[in-house]
C-alpha cells in the first residue's frame, strides 16, 4: 500500500525522523516551519485518499483536500511520536473530522448541492420546454434524457429545488394586486360554497393571500394539474408546487388551532 | 411488483424521509413530475391525518408498492383509541383530490390510509 504516502518503510522512517527533528526545534523557528511543511506535503496523499471518499456529495474535490489539509496540519502539531502510534493512524480521524465538520458548518445544504443547484436552473428550463412539447408534465426519465444527466441527478436536483426557493415565493404572492383573469376562479368561489367541508375550510382559506387561495382552489376544487395552474396563473410549475405545499402547511397549522379544531366526539 | 417499506418513529419530523423515498420511487415508476409532487403532498397529508392518532412512542409504517403504471402508498400507525381518521377536514379533502384511489381502515389496533396513484399514458 503506497497510496497513503508514508506507508512504505523508508517513508515511514523519514517521517519519524522529521517528527523527531520538529519536536526538538523551538516553536518559532524557520527550520521547524519547513519541516512541518515537508511532513504535510509527504502526507497529502493520505488527505486526498480520505477526501475522495466524500466526493459523492458534490463538493469539489480540491475544496475537500484543502479542508482535509487543515486537519492534517492539526494532526502534525499534536502528534506525539513517543506514544508509538503510526502517524497516518493518528491523523486519519483528525482529517476526517475536519472534512465532516466542513460539511456540517458550511451547511451540507449550502455547498453540497452546488452541482445540483446548477442543474436546477437548467432543469427549470427543460421542464417548461418539455411541458410545452408534451402538453403534460415530463417524467424524470424524460428530463434526464433532455439534460443528458442521470435520473439520480434529476432526482437530486428536484429535491434541492424543493428545499430551496430559487425564486422567493414572495415574488409570486407580491403580484396579489394583479387579479387572474379566469372565469374558472369565480366558478370555484361558487363551488366552494357547496363543498361539504366549507365550514372548516372557508375560514382557514380566508387567512391565505389571495393568490395562494386561488392556486389551492384550482388544484383541489377544480382538479387542475400543477402544470395547468402554472399556465393559468402565469408562473412556473415549480412555484406552483412550492406554493401549494407551503399553503397546505399553513392551512394545517391554522386548522389545528383550538378554535378551528373539529371535535371528534 | 416491488415493495419498499419504511418504519419510522411516529413523529412529524421523520416524514421528510418518506418524502425523499417518494421522489425516487415515483421516478422509477415513470410518474410525471406533477404526479410526483402530488404523491409528496399525499404522503404529507396522510401522515398528518394519522400521526395525531398514533399511540405514544409508536412506529409509523410507510409502505410503497409499485408495479407497471401504478404506485400505492400506505401509511399506518398503531392506534388504540379506535377513532377513524377525520374525513371532514382539510387533509381528507386534499387527499381525495390527489389520489386515484383513497382508502382508510381502522380496526381499533391499526389505523391506515392507502393512496393509489396511476401513471398517465405517456404518449405525448
């Protein structure tokens, strides 16, 4: 095994010689700093080896190596050769710890899906185009073919787009002033009067901004698909999707308030 | 027919795990994105409907069965209180709108909601 950099006997001997030398030098000496650099360089393959185990998470490899190298330097500074542990054994948890901390701190959420975020922009376009061409929403397979990526990539990007609003939802609700000119909506208002659950739903629906209410009614009373609603309301299907899940969450919250809770007994 | 079953603490914070699986399985069944979104919402609503009735500290079982052109999601919780899910509320309305088939069962021990989504004909 040579991929860890310091596994072969001569390299190991060299490493322990350097550690001994570094330990004997005063903290602020120039020579000590150079020995430390030498040790770091020598063990960089170990960092690369460990960093490679995290590349599946879409963090650029050089970034991971850089973060891992911080762990390596910490390990070099703290290593006590007299304890008889091999350096790479000692350093591995420290390097891994640093990489994991990086994911945790910088938000796995912010950095990891960078590639997925890039894909997300193309995804939105492809989704709109395919919806036009097919006159229905595309499948993941169709999107993957169009974008020339794997289905897993599409799924990942979809989950990212659900987790983040690329376009803030406010952008959608701000347009409350512009009424949607659609006869269907006024019909729906009438229909809502007749819905069995109106006593429960009406007050809750009233608490939502008008655009959200309209979208919910189109979806659940008129049975329109998200793609159709997007066309009627004039926004993207993704926005409709996010709006619906947000509105439902709000409604659920509203309905679970004691005043609105239905009494089962 | 393929079957995937998840067992999770009957707690709303774990529902996102079911949702993640929903995307992947929906894609595998060639559902359209609209339908996958619908299924997400249905999963949310079905769980929202069941969890208040779940016995304390119990397990939510989420089972997906998929075969050509059809995916069935069943959520169930142990519930000793004997009441069926509330059919007059928002969750039920939403679930009815989202599902091609919607069933619920309560036998005094286990409460479950089953949602079936059928694939649309894909010919453009």
